[in-house]
């Protein structure tokens, strides 16, 4: 797409999905210590809970999967226990383990695919504040290329105001002189903010959706035992109220 086409093309604002579901939203959990622990949790859980070979080292805690299979194969005691008292301990444990696996997988995707800019800075203002003093002509040109690739209608006004941002029109030494001649930092701020937003909202969208899906599945599985218990409590309260009325 040429610059002339980008200049004349109507600017389309970001969609609701792009504004709401982005890397910055995922970063809230993806950078947390709990997310870091979730990466190791599936492996730790397997070793501690399910690995039958080390059961005798952990007070018979390991090998629980074999125990469950033995109960199910022997009789219906496990199913009867679930019907009588809600979810069994084994069911809750399995859901927690599976949920942790999904959450850990989502965190791995975030840590490997999310832009470094987003992982290091939580907001555009933080990024601008940290990078403004280091915004050389070379860096600004590189950022404008990234902005133009994903949001040409945002890059077009910047290239119009500062033609030196285009590598084909001006050499780097001349561009550096033009940058030093600026009376204020507004252009640099605009470029840095636009670059952050492009990285946040348009970089590797498939990974944003994948990470979100893994987190949703994981937290849903982990929350099922708690939701089941809540339903049981509500049922008892309703029976008590209706029984006393």
C-alpha cells in the first residue's frame, strides 16, 4: 500500500474485540508469580500425585491415578460417593490438575509469543516515559515501519508531518538532524504511543486468542469444584427456607 493510498483511505477505529481482548489484558495474569508457578504445576503435580514409581517416597501420595482406576474397575464406590457428597476428592484433584495444565500452557504461549514491549511495560505511558529519552531517529523509523505494516492509516499522518521518518526519502544522518531540530517531544510521544498500541492490539492476534482460550478452559476446570460446592450450599439453603415456610 502506497503512502498516498494510506493518506486518502478512511481511518477505521479499532474494533471492540481488538480494544478489549489484547496482550495488555492477558499481561495482568501472564506476568504474575502465580502464572510463573502454573508453568511448573503440571509437572510437579504429576510427580507428586500421579507418578506411581515414587509413591513410597511421598507417604503413598503418588500413584493416585492407578488408585482411581482400581476403584472404578472394582465397583461403583467412587460414583456412589460423588452422588452422596458431591464431587469426590479424586474428581476435584483431577480437575485442578487439568486446569493447571491449561493455565500453564497459556502462560507458556504468553511468555514466548507476547511482544517484549508489552511484557516489560504495562501501559503506553510507561513505555513512553522509559523510551522517550532513548528515541533515536533509527528507532523511530523502525517503529514507524511496524506501525505502517499493521495500521497504515495511523502511520500516514506521521510520515506527512515528518518525511524524514521514511528511509527512502532521507538518509539517517539527515534524519537525526531533523529530529534534533524539533522544538518539542510531541512527535516522538505520538510514535511511541502508536507503536505500543500496535504491538498490544495487532501483534500475533492468533496467540492472543489461543492464550485467552487456554486460560478460560483452565480457570473453568479449576473453578468447577468451587461452583459445585456453591450449588450444594444454595440447594440446602433453599430447602431450609422452603421447609420452614
